[in-house]
C-alpha cells in the first residue's frame, strides 16, 4: 500500500510559492535577486487596522474561540461592505469567515462537488483552483483564452466545454494571473449562460478594487441577480488592505451552502484567529483611501513593466486592466540561445532568468498556459526597472 494517498499525493507544490521561496533563499545567500514571483502588495497594512488589532489583543475575551463561522460583528460588516462596494445585498447569515480566500475556495468546492462533477475552469487560471477542485473529487475542465482574446473566454468556448456533468463555472475578474477584467456586457453574457444552463458560479472577487484605465469589474450576481441562488462569491482582505499575512477571507453564498460549509470548517479549523477577525472589522468598515494609494503606485508600475517587456524582441505583453500582474507571451524567445543556454519551455526560460540574471518570475506552466510568464508588479519601482533591464540585456 502507498504511504501517501493518491488524493493528496497528486497535489502539486504551489509553483508561485516555490518560485518565491527559491528567490528568497538566493536573496538570503546574498545574491541581488529581483523577485516578480510573489502575489502580495509590498505595502504595510494601514495603521488604523494594525491599531485595532493591538487593542483587541489586550482584551482577554478576544483570546478565546469565536463562533466557527466568524464573529457576528464581522459578518455584519462584510455584508455592509459588499453592499457598499458592489451593490450586492446579502444577509450576515450568508457570510462565512475563512482563513483567507484560499480556504474559502477549498470549502466552496468541497461543499458543492460530488465525485465526477465537472468545473469549467478558464485558463490561464490561478494555480490553486484545479487542486481545490480535484481534492473535492471534482474534475477541472480547462478552457484556454490566449493573448489574442485578451485572456478572456467567450460564451461559445464555455458552451463547447459544457457536458451533463458540468456543475460549476469558475469566474475570476480581475484575473490572477493575467490581469484581465471582464466588462459589464461580457460578465452579463457569461452569467446569463450559467443561469440558462443551471450552473453554479464561483466568482472570486479578491482583486475587485484593483482596476486601471477606468475599467470596472462588476459583481456577477449584481449584473445577473437571478444567479444569487446558485452563486458563491469569494473575497478577502489580503489584496485590498495589504493584509496577506492576517489570513482573513470569506464566502458569500445562499444560506444552505454557508451552513454546510460552516459545519465543514467547524471540524477542520474552527474560527479564524480572533484578533485577525477584529482587524478585518476595522478594514472592511473603514474607507478605501489606502487601496487608492496602492492603486496609484500599481498603475504606474503597470505602465512601466508593460512597455519595458514589449521592448524585448520575442515578448508580447497585452496591457492588463486589473490586479497586479503582467502576463506576457514569451513564445518568441523559446528555441533561441542566450548566454549559452537554449530554453524550449517557459519553465526552462524562468530557470535561465533566475540563473543568469537573478530575476524571478513564475512560468505559465503553473497556470495551465505554457509559453507565458507571470510577473507580479507589486514591488518597488526601482527594483522593477532593474529587473526588467536585466532581462532586456539577457535577451538582447
Ligand atoms: N484568489 C486569487 C485569485 C488570488 O490570487 C489569491 C491570492 O493570491 C487568493 C484568492 C487568496 O488569497 P488569500 O488566501 O491570501 O486570502
């Protein structure tokens, strides 16, 4: 018999975290690595949120368990924030507070899927989705949208992938890894298609506030209100409030789904850290000034990285409209020789970049899209320019 179960043994290491840890290890060894790997804002959590947590720490009652599904005050604040930011009216009983958006995604799929149920997964996709689907017994069905369609799937493509086992559509706008943002008409068309075909939609809105050039990312159940009964929204404080390490996210879903997912969480992890939930109350009930400031910096870096990448012969980088990632095609670099090495895949190219230029980016293989690289531009402006300049020299 095998030591590790097939179910868990089949899970791949998170490629994004792997690249980041390799880059950090090289950095710790004194090498001047520029890291485009990590998907986290380089800003500190705003002071008023930190202060709320510090104060909460001093109150002994906050050292105790909370209800497994989250503090009632936080659920209420999340419901209010959701209405304020997207126009989606929900009850606190439709909210489950989770250990980051990641746990929200795992629990949502575990709650919705039976073995063999298919999930339509637009690719390039965030690396965690297929693992969460498979662990829940589901089958990810990939639908690829490349740079010629701005990395956005069409209803025709979705319809082609649909079978009588399809239960859920995954929707993520703004997208990690491509930065693509579906506009209102595109969102509505996809939502109507899901509704007409009795599908559930899991919509991951974690980058909702990071859009550029006036792009808007409307919330799917607001654009198609009839979807509310078969829609699961995932969100969290990580990206909007620079709170990746605090581990607070949530699920918004119909009450029966939230109740079942809460039962699961009550046995798996119980409540999210009490004081982190109190920090999250301060975050979601405060204003959006801090994310506005971050967005200005991200927008500036976005313009810089896109134009610098496109100056490299063999690289094609469409302009991302959201999140903080650039996702160029590097197919034009494959098969060519740089510094004595001839990469034939984007994974080999990423290795070459790290070895020869000490620049870390995540290969498209991690996102179901070989031939591409993901660059997070959530790093300092100077580092960004230094890193891409090194690549321009390497690939000259
Ligand atoms: N969804 C997407 C698309 C993400 O990129 C991330 C983080 O990288 C998450 C969800 C989950 O974030 P967290 O678990 O830190 O809240």
